[in-house]
């Protein structure tokens, strides 16, 4: 049976770092439009819901064929948890208990093509509780984290006794990964906190069996600062400039026929 996932896009209106970031223009479109397009393009997503307290975001969602859902104020302040907002949205929808749920952030305009379907596939193939996307930490590796005393400037290892774990070349660092915000796919039971034996806490909605998909370093842009807008805009415009149009593809095939 073909999976019929529900994608829930979270788009809170308030943002202290980048005001209005979810609807700010990025490469010629509102930021949220890139996530809506990615969700609509996913083969295994049956419907796309936009949970938001932002009227502009709701209008954008409706114009693109997604379903806007008004988010209650208690799930829209700056300390509200994403799983609470996603749970609220799911509770107001008719949803098959066996169909996956995909949580997407409206402030992530850049994510690898096809990554939503990859996460759904892994979730179903492994029967895991959740699948989250990661990417390499790069030079911001935990082994290179230090404590710096603000008054004296004294530097000490974050953990252990040896600064930088004795490693000074990036190539010698062991692989380490960080959640990149591109996709969270999970079962409805995990989101509803119905998995037995899972300790309570902010990450309980991932369940017990948690899996990961690794994206290439730099392939996801999460808008948290004004510079992120510039980076996302540049990447998306560069991708558009290298995209082959149907007419170019047809001309190329004729030239090589």
C-alpha cells in the first residue's frame, strides 16, 4: 500500500532573530513557499497542512494548494514546543493511525530534493518511531568545543583533560552529526506520546526507535539569522541558474541525436 503521509508545516508568526522570517522573500518567493513546494512534490505526502498564527502565511498556503490551520495562541509563543504545535494540528485532523506524519519548518527554504520521501521510506521500512535528518557538524565539532573564562581568558577543554582531544586537523575528527531541521518523519503514536517506556521530556515525541538520514554538509539552510537569508537566497538562485529547462533539454537531445 502506498504511504499517505500528512505533512504539517509549522510557521509561527513571531521571531526575535529575523522578524517575519517565514514570509520574507527568498530567491523571489516567500520563505514558506519553498517548504510548501517541497511537501507538495513529495510522492508519499497525501496532504499538506500549514499550522500558523500568521494570516499572511495562511494566505500563501491556501494559494498554493496547502490547507491552512489556525494555530492557537498557547502553541504560538516563543517558548512553545514544536511537538505541541504539531500534536495540536494532528488532533484536529482525521488521520489514519498507520500513516506517517512529517513535520517541516517553514523557515527552511533549502533542503535536498527527495529527502522527505527518503525519510518516509526509512520510517516505514524499519518500523521505527521517528526519522530525523542530520548533517555533518563540519568544523564545529564537539571535540573542538572549549570553555573560555570571560574574565581571565583562560581556556580549558569542554570535557576531559586535553584541549581539542589532541586533534588539530579536521580530517582526523571522528564523524559527528547534528539535526539540520530539514525533515522529521514519525508515527502518529510517537507524536501523541503513546510509545511505552519513553521518558518524558522535550524529545519524547521521537519515541524509542529513532533513526536518522544524513544530508550533505551545507545542503540545508535553516533561517535563524539575517545572514541565513542571504545564504539561502544565493543557493536557490544558483540552483535555478543551473536547472535545465525543457526547451534546453530538447535542444540538447536533438544535437546529440
